[in-house]
C-alpha cells in the first residue's frame, strides 16, 4: 500500500489519480468532488461524524472534523452495526520504499490510531515490501529491511500492542493469506485490471498479480490467529488516502463472489507537499518534505525556506490583500497538525486578512511541528527489535478478542493469564471449557457466518489451543510488551494533555 | 503442473503444444523433432544414456532406453557434475483436477521414482491445486481435496518417504516460496508471458501470476527445511512431459537474474490416448483411458473394445499386410509398460509382419496392465492419511541430507537418532557440534554458493535446531514412516523380481 503524495507535472490537463500516480488538473489542484463522483464513493457529512462521536463517546479527530478524511464507502453501515454492538477490525498499510517517513506518511497512521482507540477494535497493518520490489529498482532484501525500519516509525505512533498486528507480505505469506489471494485473483481479468490500474504489456506479471495481495487483508480469515477461519467473522474498515480506492473498489466488487463482506473505507485527501500542491514530496529532494528524522533546525530551515506561501510578495501586499489560504502550505499543514480549533480559526482569519504575516504563520507551524517530531523521535527510540517483534508476532495472544467477547473472554483469558507457564493439562482443561462455552454461545446467540466476530471453527480452536500451549509468554516477551505499552501510554498521555489544553483554551474563549 | 495427454481435433493443421493445449498437426501426429527444434531443447542420445547407466550403476529405465523420455536441457551437465560427486534434487508435479489418475499420469512418476532410486537424490513433488482452481470451474476446496487424493496415488508409486516431500501450493505457501515467486515474477512482462503461454485480456490475473508458482520449486531455497536457504545449494532436475517445457524455458531465462542455477530438464513424449493418437483421454469419457481404479474386467473390456488398432481390418488382411505399428495403441502402450526388451522386440516383429493378430497383442497388453494396476491398488490402499502426512511433513527430518553429506551427517544424525526424545540440552550440544563441523567443512572443502548441497546459513542452522528440538518423532509418525517404507519396499521388490525375470529371459535368449 503506497500513499501517494499529491504531485507530478502541471502540464497534465486531466487529473489522474491511481495508486502509483497522482497528478492535478490544469489548475494545479485536485478536484476532490470530481474524484468522489468518478470513484463512486460518498462524502462524509456532519451527521455521520456526530454519530461516530456519539457511539464512541469520543470527540472526532481533527482530520475528521476538518474534512481531511472526507470520503467513505459504507462507513455509515459500519457505524450502524457498531451502534447495535457489532465490532469490526481496521486494516491499513504502507509501501516501504524509503528509510524514514515524512509527515504525510504519518497522517493515515495517526488517524488509524484514533479510530482504534475510539472504537476499541483490532488492527492489522500491511507492509507491502513485495509491491515496492515489483515497482521500484530495489532488491527485495532492501524492501524487507525497509519494512522493518518503517514499522518502527509506525509502532511509535502508539498502537495498542495487544490488538495490533503488523506484517510484511514477504515474511507473513502463508496458506490462509494465499488462499484469499487466489480466490480474488480468479475473479479479475487482465482487461479489468488494466482498466482499474492501467497495466500495460510491459507491466511485469508480479505487478499484474499484486492487487489481490493488497485486497486479501480485507478478509479476516487472512489472520486466523486473530480472527479465526470464518471469512465473515468480522467486517473490515480501511482508513487510507483516496488514491488507494481502486484496490478496494476491486475488492468490493469481488467480495460476494468469494463469500466475504465488502470492506468499508474512510478516505483522506492528499497531504500537500512542502513546496506547494503542484510539487511532489520526493525522497531524492530532501527539502521537499519534512521527515520524522529531521532536527529542530532542519524543520525551521525547511519551513522558512521552502514552504510554499500564499501570502503577499511584500509586507505591504500582505497587509493590503491578505494571504491566499487556498494555496498556502503552512496554513494547510496547520489544518492537519494544530489540534486547537479556536486558535486555528483565529490564525486563518488574521492571516487571510493580512493582519498576520507569512513569517508569523511559519513560526507557528515550526512551533507545532518541532515538539511533535521530537516526541515521535523519543518514542521511536524506544521501539527496539524486541518491541517490534511483539507487533509482528503471528502467534499473538488471543487477548485481541477481549473486547469482542467481553463477558466470558475476560474471565477465561484472565484465568489463562494466571496459569501461563503452567502444564499442558491445565491448558487442555481451559481449551475444553472455552470450546464448550463457544459452542453454547454459538447455539444461543450467533448465527453461523454472522458478524459478531466469533470464529467457531474447530480448526481455529485447534490452532488457538496449540498456540496457547506453545506461547506462554517468556520474560523477554513480557518486558517487550510492557515497553510497547509504555510507548502507547506516552502517546496517550500526550494526546490527553493536548485535549485538556484545548479544552481549557476552548473554555477560556467561550 | 499438468501433464497433457496428446489429443484435440484433427482439423488443426499446425501442431500446438502448450501446458494447457496439445493438438497434433494435419497428419494427426505430433512431430517431436519439430518440437525439439522449436523449443530449443536437445534429444537424448545413446552416449548420454550410457553415461547415466555408468555413473548410477543401474540399467536405464525402459522409458529412457526406448526414447519415451527423449529430450532434455542440460541433463548432460547434471550427469557430468554427478560423475564428479555433485548431487542434485528432482522436482516434478501434477495438477490435481480429477479423482483418480489414469495410466498416462503415472508415467512421469514411475520415471521419477527410477531417477530417485538410481541417483539417490531428494525429490519434491508439487500439486498445483491453485492452478486447477484458476483454470477450471472448480472450487478451491475441491482442488485441495483432489490434491490429497492424487497424492495417495503418487505415494503408491513407492517414493522414498525419507527423501520425498510432497506439497500442495495452497497449503505449503510460505515466505521462502513466495520470495522466489516474486523475484521470478519481476523478470517477466505480460507481453513475454503472453508469448510463452498465450494469455489474453480475458485471462484472469491469477492465471497470469501463476507461472512463477510452477517455476519457484526449481530453486532449492523454496524448501529451507530440506535444502537450506542458499539458492545455489543444489541443482535441480525436472522430469516432465514436453508440454511443460514453456514453464521451465521461462524459469531458465530468469534463473541467473535471481541468483539461481538454471534447472535441467528431462522430457517425455505424450502418452497416447486409448482411442488413438488423435483422441483425447478425457475424464468425461471413462472409456477414453484406463484408470488406476479400474477393475480387471474394465481393463479387459476397454482394451478389447476401445484400444485403437493398427492391425488389418480382417484376419486375412492382417496376415497379408501386418499391423501399422505407427498408430497401434496396444503396441505403443506395451512400449511403455512391458519391461522385457526381447519379448517386446519379438511382439513387434510378429505383429508388424502379420504373424500375430490384434486380439493376441491386446491380450498381451491386458496381461501386462492387469497385475500392474492391481499392484498399484494394493499399495494405494496402504497409503492412509497418516502415511501421507509423512510425505507432506514440511518439518521433515533432515536425514534427507544423509546422502549429500554422507560421511559426517550419517554419524551426526545417527547420534541424534539415538537421542530422540531426549532433553533440549543434548540437542543443543549436538547442534553446536554440527554447526562447528559445518563451519570446518565450509572452510576446507566447499566454496560459498557451490553446489554440493551444503547449506551453511546461520538461519538454516537455527531452523534445523528448532525443528530437531520440536520434532523428535512420536510413535505415530514412526509407524507411519515404517508403513511408507513398506510400500516402497514392496515396489522395489516387485521391480527386482521383474528385473530378475527379464535377466533370466535375456540369458535364455542369448
């Protein structure tokens, strides 16, 4: 999964948006209304945002309330089901082709973290090392290494290590995953794939075979260790940039033919490049983006020197006409990263009217980004290989279902928790009890194939049993889990502090 | 892997041979000389057969000495290396689309068993359940079931259970395999694949992505549990029908680009259909072939009623002109299955001259096939799921390397054999000793990347160590191994008896 940043040449008169190519129309802008119409997705309205806030008892993330995540497919149905007590899982990803992430890369992960915490649902994160290898002039071994490096930055966003599974395609590939790939692939002809993705006769057959790899995680039985072997055990919600829509349009088209649910989507606009909407953030031009590895000095320099300004050419012009917020990058970036709505509004008014100068808004942006990036770097430093292994562990503790089977799972796994390291016979007893309970549960409450997230298959029970017997956590993995929990807690504490500050400011303002 | 049987309509004027379509030229015959020229492979000559007999100290299999396996790619290089003490591994396969095999399906497996025993090398057998699903109107679950059913018939051929790994793609798919697939796929464009396999815009993207799945097992690191993680640990020899040549032409073209050896090939003619060269053996017409499940009565009836005869239309005509051996199916089939060269020659002379009648040669064929099929059925009945699991076990005992590292492996694994079921610390000691020994071996005898079959990677040692700790054989698997060994012994005993009889007859004749 690659999140393309807005870019490419201005010469193009028609806007083009595919997973590998995003170019604006003749006016240098992406026409998002047109995109929504062409792709056939829906815009997110106030009513949907309110319903999300109500059922999660959480204030909407700025990306949501400011329309940065602006489009969806069946997000309303996910919310309706959630209102009735039905859970789902989140799926997002990244194509690992660079050493470190830039701020635009963080956007979907920050939003996904918010979704995970607000809805309290499990999450899978795909790293498409295979995709990057197939498309770029890179060795597979390098892409696999980059996947692990990038995963450290992703983990540093503070995902819950107990409910988050990060995987790289080349390492995770297994029967459950491949079976889904093959079933999806049979439903799509070359001509169809050509229409969706623009393949040509020169495309390599790995590229042509790739879309099912990105489609597969939309089905929960790709992850039997988390969701069981039932393709309808859980519905899937995918947060991504809108350029990934073609993959999931294809996935939704074939879902019913392979016996699964259509994945729902929540889609973002593109993160504007530092040098302006029509510029491209590029790894070969380090001044075109701010990286999570940049120092305070680099951040300041880049913003002052390279951030495209919509302000007047001179102080006088700015005072007289104000700034053009439509093209001003500091203003756009503040919309992403300044959490305080009131302060943002004030800046917009002052800068737009000419009361505030370009240097001032750039300084505000520096003040917002510097601590954000420094905080990220601190958390990233805590993500050792041991911590990362907790996220990558495909025999992850089944505690992921704590929330899904709240009542009895908590009891049962609490019991297991106390017994860990105990003998096999104890686990056998527990598994038998659990199996019995699940059978009862199945008989009384759930229909076969219904979406409450209760995998009942004998196979899954067997796998789970084997896993429990094998994976009584060691001291090492326990400390790694603690460390990962610490990273998450730090991220949460910071968010809470910000929210408190924002609330205080909000109160002061009203 | 699908071995196509000669067939299709006679109307076609140009012969077409692809993995999915074999149709003869205007004269209803396959022009093998033309095929060899077009494909760019070589014919097997007397000299090469003699060298094989000399270095294996084994008389050439009838399929080889009668030119039924007639073409090759670099088989001479495999033999040259073998003469110098270098081993290789065998790779063959089948596309499981029918419940039971017909006699034509047995041909490559019978020959592969002979190669395995003569050269004393390990063998991998791929069941392409994914291919059959992608090409046929079948559910994947059915193809997976058929793979297991077909594997029972394959195991009944008597392969050495300790050096044979049977796998079905949908079940075995794993990181090591996928990494090879992706690397191969990157080297082949759609246009190239179209040229080799005849894909069109209506081909599904699973089909287009499939050739790398059949290509991958040509590289030993697809099987780290057997051959380690070094792509050049062993060379590969592939026995198959010549219609599979396109897959391996492609594989050989990309081998050096992904850092592997080109696989060598030994290729057979097509097994003629019962109703004649231009007829097709078809699952929908049970009289078109003899199945390994047929009764003695069915065999007799099918041969008498349906076997295409090249004999005279009347007794008088046959006495006068003799039979046309070029098109006579009983004669062709005897060439495959009658081991006694002298007797075969005699039949050919008598039948060709008119001394022998069609009814007589058909009776000889019935007498050859009936005990062969009955013997197969007896051995097949012994292949329980437990026995099959021994062949399918991907954590197979590393004893597969007994022959490759004869001197010290025998000693080391003998030690392990005695210790099995023992504590971890004993295994640790053993592994450390083995590791030390392999390091020395590597330093003194083998170059990194050389082909003696000695994987030295740290990773592989780790995997092997883990496996040894985990897989001390249980009573159950031991008895299954014994049972499988019994099947093999029965097959060998029978072959020895036949050989002895043939030798006796040969002596009597001279």
